[in-house]
C-alpha cells in the first residue's frame, strides 16, 4: 500500500497541512509526486482538489485512511525542486499552500465542472423527461455539462435529479489541455515572396503593417510573438493576407517557430570585447565561491553581451536559463536579440499570451525543448529541466514585486531557487536597491561593475521654494525655472516637467519655513488623513492634530502639500501664453505613446509634463530644461522606502532628459535634504551611506525584518475590532521570544478602491525565524480564522 501526502485546495489556514491518502491499486502506476488529484474530505466526503507532495510506504495516522478518488493530471506538473520552493514560500510568507502553488500552475490551470450522468435502469418518466434523456444523453459515458442544456430545458433536468434518474458529479479539467493534433496547433504567419517585393514597391502599406512585414521578413512568427509587436496585429494583417503578402498557417506545438524551412540556423556565437571578457572571467571566478553576482551596470550593451555569454555557456553544459524583465521592458526588439543568438531554443513568457499559449510553453519547457526563457517574474516558476542560470534585469522596478498573496520580490525567490536547484543567478541594475547593496556589503552577494562610470556632471540646481515665497512668488514654479522655459521656448527647445503626482495631498508643511511633521518614533513623514483631518504614522500609530502654528517658526501658514498635472498645465497657459503643452500620465495605450513620441520628435511640443511614464516610454531630445517640480511630495510619502524610491526615480529622470547642454532644476521646500543632494551629485554611494544609517537608527529593513499585516473589510467597527484582536494575540505570543522584537498597535491606513477599510499592524524582529515560528501558533489558535475581516501579510516590502 502506498500513501500520498496531499495538500488541499481550501482557504482555512488551520487545516492547511498535508494529509495522508491511500493510493488505490488501480492508480498506483499513475499517481506521481507533483500531480493534482481529487480526494474526499471531511465528514460529508466532499470532493476536493489536492496536490501530491510526497509518496511513502506507510502512514503514522491511526484512523482510517481515505483513498484518492482520481487523478487530474496525467503527469507531474512540478518537479521536486519546485515543490520544495513552493513549501518554502508557504512558510516564509505565511500563505496557504495553494496560494503559493498558483504561481507554479498558472500555465496549467484547472477548472471545476459539474457533469450530469444518467443512471442505468428503467424509470417512470413523462413525455418531456423521456425526450430530455433521448436528446441530451446520447452517450452514457460522457458527462452532460449545464452549458449544453438550453435554459428552457433546465427545469426538466432539475426534475430528473430529484427523481434520482440523473446524478451530478464534480469534474476537473485542465484549461487548454491538448487533446489531439488540431487543439495543439498554433497559428503562425509567413511573409510570401510577393510580400517581400511589396515592402519596397507598395506605397499603400501602412506604417504598422510595414513594421509587421519587416519582422516577418526575418522569420515566421506565431500569434504570441506578434502580440509583442502590436496587440492589434490581426487587424493590421487582415488586408495583407487578402493581398497574399502574408499567409496564415497552423503549426504543431513542437514545430520550429522562428526559422523558415530549409534556411540556415541563425544561432551566433557571442563575441566579447577585451573589457567584457575580463568582466566575464571575473564572473566565472566569483560563481565558484558564491552563486549570486550583482552586475552594477554603466554600459547597457555590455550587460546584454555578458548575459548572452553566460547563457551560451549554460547551453553548452546542456542546462537552461531564465531571464526576468519588468513587463514594460518586454519589447519585441529585446526578444530579437535572444533569437539572434539562441534561435529555436528561446521561449517568451509574457502577460499577453493566451492560456493555451502558456500551456504549450509550459509543456515545451518541461520537455526541455525550450532552454532559454525570457519573460516577466512568472517565468521563474516554469518546470525547467536542469536550470543553470537565473537573470533578473532592472531589479529596482516595482513590477518585480508580486501583487497577490504571497507577496514577494522576485530577487528573493531567485536566491532561494538558486540554493535549492544549485543554479547561478545574476541581478543587474544601474541603481541597485538598498537591500541588494546591503547584501553586497555583507559579502552575501558578489559584485562586478559593468562599463565605466560616466557621470554627466550636469549642473542640477536646487531651488529653495521657501525663498521664492519670501520674495513674493506664490506660484507653482520658481522664477528661474520660468526664465529657463521662456528661453527654451524662444530657442525652440522643449522643457520637461516631472511631477510624480499620485492623488490628494498626503502631508502638510509650513509655507514659511518648510517644516514637515514627522513621527518622533519612526522618523517618517506623518500622513494626512481626510476622514478625521489629522496626521498619522501608519507604522507605530502615532497621531496628532494638524498644528495651528508651525512648531519651528511659529507661522500660521500651514498648508496641504501638492498640486496635480491639470493645475500645473492651467498655470503654465496663464504665465506663458501660446505655449504648446503635452501631458503624459497613467496607463497609456501604445498608440497614444507613439503619437506623443511623434509629436516630440517633430517639435510640436514646447512643454512636456508627466509622471514616471516619461522615463519608461518617451524619447527625449533637444531638451532645454528638465525640472522636478514637486519632489517633496514623494520624499514625504510616509513610508521608510520613500527616499530610495525618490533617488531611483528622479536620478533616472534627469539621466533620461538631460544632455550636456540641458539645465536641470529641483524645486523643494527641503533644500538641505540628503537624498536631493545625492541626486544632484549623481552619487549612489552618497545616497546609500545616508539611507542605511537612517535605517540602522530607526530599525527598518534590511537591518531588521518587518512584517505588515493588513486587516480589511467594509464594516468600520468590525475591522477595527478584528485588528485589535489580532494585535493582542501577536503581542502575547511575541513575549515568548524575549527582547529585540516589537509589534505596533493597529493603524487605520485608508479605504481601498473596492471600499474596504484597511488597518495595518507592523511587526519588527531582529531574528528572521521569529515570524516563521510565531505565525503557526497564531494559526493553530484559530485567531485569523475567527476574524470577520480578511488578512494579508507582506514581509520586508
């Protein structure tokens, strides 16, 4: 008798552990570790999906062991290393097993269906019921799905169930499960000989159509690949297919995708410069000691060649590699670089793939057909054969942080995956996270500098807005900035104004001296809350009324900080009449980005005002002045990472917007702020030294571990009671661990878009194991399950 240890797909943390189930004899040759199965659970023996993490010969359970009902998968969907990583995520981030598992199974999702089956035998049925049986149950073996039954016939089905002529049974089906050649085929596109001629001679071909044809001139492409060029590619190609410039055909999942039949393979060897070879030799030596290496990047082209060389060597050893990019950087041009070197071994995993395309890619990775996968953070959870290298590019980007439970930074998962799978990993960035540089200082992560440090040494001026107000300028922009903008306007040079505005004013300041209220315990700016018109620290709960007078200078000029893009645009039209203004913000569509880039390139914009999308999407040339008009707002966001985010964001803005002749300005009410001076001096080390000193003093990550519990629901009184109940339980359990740990009272931090009122509890600990030991006890006591509110947990984010 074989026993399977099975985790159940359920939502109660108290029962979220592995259960022993007997594998029936008829399934012994089928059930494997890493499969999903159906089991009966509880007194009512309800059918539940489960996941097998281990198979053993006996059980320690003294009661009667139930049998596995059936298998969902026909083969393992996770390997043993992935299962170990999944269990680690469940423990470290205190999530449900199935919440962690969802990252590994997003490409092979299952859906639950209720099937109706006809019992054997003769029954006393009326005319309608007999007609229903004959019409719908043409094959006794197949289940009847409710979607197949017409609405007007469903009452008859209900009557048959009541008479016990028909019975219902839950079934699990893998979404996009290939069942034959046709369903596994994928649409591909090829440029014909006629199309190749038409690129040069047919003037009626549109710009987007021409771009797609140029891509297809190099090689055939699938629908998934073409989505990276244009999400609306089918609309663009329809007329070209009619003209027979392009043909559409079906290819099997295993077919070669990127190279035309009969053509030569396009794989190329990676050639490095002497300096790059030196860097690569350093990398090879460092990985002999530690698996992780940080590339501090000052030359983007060299970075990619080193990536390619590291991947090439892994392939020579018959190992795989995965490269994680932020979603915004997943461009077709970037994909092409990988195709150039690694051809048909490349797979692309991004958010625009259909479920069928994801399922196919999952299978090809599992079979070892795809050895190089480039994609977003989810790509790391694919079932690689012999994974040898993990690369994370632009590590600072917030899209590397997961948005659903469990919440993590992909670099932390890569580090653990490297340990479990014995792989190397590379983290690359030009402006590293504070947590990453701290690891480098502690010798936990090796570092190589890629390229020379080219400090632009721009003359970035810091403008004291307090002086502006004292000299009678109560406007949004300083006089010197307006002077530079007018000068640029006359010289036909564009001005770029960066305003990273995310909503209402979140803090208050004294307009006379620039004083901003900060928490005396945590050192962060107090956030303004509109519901009670007071200032709060959302870490420790400190609260104060908005002062009537400034505690520093005694002035009564206490005002909310902030203004928006619309206000700035309106102000500019008044002070510089006739100016042509372009604004960019939020989630812009590709067509909008393209249109604005075209307007910028043709000189149709005098002033560009925008948020972070300026950095990510726009080509800035001929810029006369680049200015940060409201940096104080971001510096005073009320969280410990505010300065880090400001340094990364604003440094990139000035690097993007400025050349040797551009004037740079930072408007601020805090002209002595260390972060602002670090941006002006273009010095990461200067910023890091000040920031790590602040975190050491105030006990923030990476110096300590910090866990945030968010308690939320729509009823104000219930969520407040639940938050305090959880706080008391954590505080009581924490006493067992002695000193060096602290939990802070619940703080109301606001209302989400869905209308949920949210309270936050913060736990700080100098020892990483405290949280992992404390939470199982909280769960065992059933405290979280008894709350009426929902609870989410995030660690060091």
